C-alpha cells in the first residue's frame, strides 16, 4: 500500500514527493510541523491540531497557504488514496525556496499520510524506561522541526535499554523528546506547564481526568519524581503510556499504576467512539 | 547561467535538485552544512573547510559518504559546469530518508554551486549596523542548519535599518548570525573563543594579523564594546567588514577604522593570489 502526500497542490505517493534543494527547511532548519492520527478514519481532534499548526506558523512569521476546509478535504483525500484505513498525518511548513539561502518568499506546505507505528501493547503493560538529559528545546512551545537532540541521543537511549528521554533543566522537568509527561501523587495529577509543546493528547487527558483528579499544571521539579506514585507520558501515538523507570530511579514498585491504566482506558473509550 | 549541484552521485542544475519528503534534514532539522567560495576558480582554504565539514558530521554522529579527493573533483566539475567563474559552494549533509521519521539510516549529501552575493563596496566603505539579540546558538561550534533565529529577526533587522545581528548571552558576546566578530583596542585584536562557529575567515585573519597585533582569543564581554576603537566581522563572503553601529552604540567616530582597512587589504592580497 502506498501512502499519499500533498505538496503545493500536487498529490502523489509520498515516496515521489520531493522538495527543491533551496528550501529553507532543508538549508536553514526553518520549518515547523504537526502530526495527528485518525481513528475510525476521522482525524482525531482536528480543530485543535489545526489551531496549533496555525499558531506555530504565526510564531515563525509564516502564513499557511491553505484554508482549514481545503486542508481537511485534502487530508480526507490522502486517507482515501492511502487505502482508507487509520493513518498518521504529518503537516510540514517550511520557509520555502530562497534565492539567497536566507530570505523567505513563499512557504512550502507538505501534507503526508503515514503508516501508524505498531501498537505497543507490551510497553503499555510493562511501562517504559527513559533516560534523563539536561536540555530544554529552543522555542519549545512551537512545533518546529528541530529534533537534532533526540536523534543524537539515540545511541545513549539504546545503550541504556530505554525507549526515550526526559528533558530537565535548572532542576525542572519539561517533556520527553516527542511527548508530554505527567506525575500522579495520591489524587493529584501533575504536569509541567512551561518549556513544553502543548500536546493535544495532553489536553485531551486533562479534560478526561478533570472529574477524578485534582489537576496541577505548573513548573515541576526533577526532585518530585522521587515522590511520584505513577508517571506516564502522552502523545498522539503513545496515548497514555506508563513510565516505570527514569534513569536510575524506579517509579514506585516498577509496575504501571492503576490510575494510569484508568486514564488510558478512558482515552481508549474516547477514541473508539471518535 | 545555470548553477549546478550534486546529490548522491547525480549532477544537475540546482533548480532541478530535489530531495525526498522523508529526509530528516527537512522533517527533523537533522542536518549540517558548510559554505566556501572560490577565488580565481580555486576553492579558498579547501583543506580547512573540508576538515570543518568532517568535524561537524562527526559531532552529529554522521559519516560523510564521499572521500575528500572525490569531493574536490566534484566541486571542480560543478564550478566548470556552472560557467567556470568564481562561485560559492554549499555542502549539505542530512540524516537522510527515514522509514519512521526519526531513525537515521544513510545520510544524504548535496553539494551546490551558487552565485556569489554582489560585492558590498559601500558596506566596506561605510561599515554596517547590527542589532543586539540575547541568544546563543545551540551547538554553536557545529555548523548545523539551525538558522531559525536570524530568519525570525529579519523584520527587526530591517526596521532598525541594520544589516545583521550580534548575539550575546550572560553578558558575553559570541558572533553575528553567520559571521564572527572582532574588536580592536589599541594594538590588541580581540575575538570570542566560545559559543561560536570557528570561521575559516576568522582563522585566516588571525594568521594574517599575527605579525602586527597582540591577539586575544577569549570570552569577550558585551561591555567591552564600549571601549573598542574598531569592530569588524569576518565571513567567507563578507571578508573583513567594519561594524560601525551596534544597537544604539556608535563605535568610535562611526567611521570604519584604519586597522580594519589594513586587515581587509591584507586579506584581499591573500585571495588575489589564491
């Protein structure tokens, strides 16, 4: 099955999608993206993802060269041409082709349907391990394409038999490389509110949790991990995924906690009816 | 006149050079580059530029998929096909095509001949103005493709009728957006030695200046700008370019200084015989 993509009006299989060498996303890292997935063939939380994409573009002083309705229709076309099953969808907006390798003229917009990563049942059952890294993303609130750091850490993550990295700086934790982090301490659900990309799954989980937990969105200290009963991470593809080991620290008894499972079940209910 | 480029073995006009949409340079900002120019048809300081490119690649855990000799021959071919006159040459190495948008398999290497920017005689005669920005490049020592910051500052630079930006952080100056900075104070030639990209023109100027100046490569305070007799910037295309205004601060009498001119003349002598 070929997955289909869109670039400036043209639709073709993703492997045929190519961008010119003078694109500022390529030459200058001047680009942003967003990524969402479908459930039952429908884009999950489309309105929120679209708004975040628009916000990222505004922060990078770029205009998105397509209207929301047309973008939605294009996404539905890409899904259909890609076989009609559930997919991931990636939007990429770059500074476009530049005559002098620095000036922005007209952004380039790509949209691509992608195969979803395989379901990680054993990770949900056993929890994952993450390593710690002292780092904070530049412009963390904007979904820029800058993910050099985690690619450079790939070997260290593998060597530690870990699955990801948790960033911290000045004694505060922020986020994993591509997902948000939550702590549970008794009835309190705690998550950092700064130096993070404001995840749509994070926002969804906060809504789902409102009825059962006291929610604290605030700066979170690295040292609070020692007191946490449960830790989990959220993202479009990870949903609600337990973290049971952070560097040398085992969270509680090293098994996924009941409240994390409860929240994941609430999330699965929501998406099964999407 | 078409300028020619190279991508993974293929040579064609740069405007036909295209890279697939799943390239990690595009999707994840995982890329580095280098840029040099020719004088009299010969790459300037080729050995140094090649070494820096190799060093950048090593820092990003990537292997350059071409040997030095073959790279040199390819550069000469690009120059010849582009008309044989002096050109700029850009090397770009990215993380390559990724099956899952994050794993590195095989880097992509592009090399492109580019038109040189027009000679900036009036800037050399009058000096340039720069604005100040509190910032330090992430991994400044590595020539990554991350230049979002200066692109985002383009409007502020224009509004200030300035030509570039000087970065400073924690009271220390580092570099301009794409060039190094030097101060002259009496007979002392002072330039930052950290949080910078180690410019080849910077290195060349330090060699040229050795006989006539006391050289200080060290951390340089923002406050030292107030005492500077002369300030200039160096890069492959700017050579030795006077800075006469930094934010609200006029350097000395606001005219390019004699020692900056002297160093620029030494530089022009060197390249005229290259």
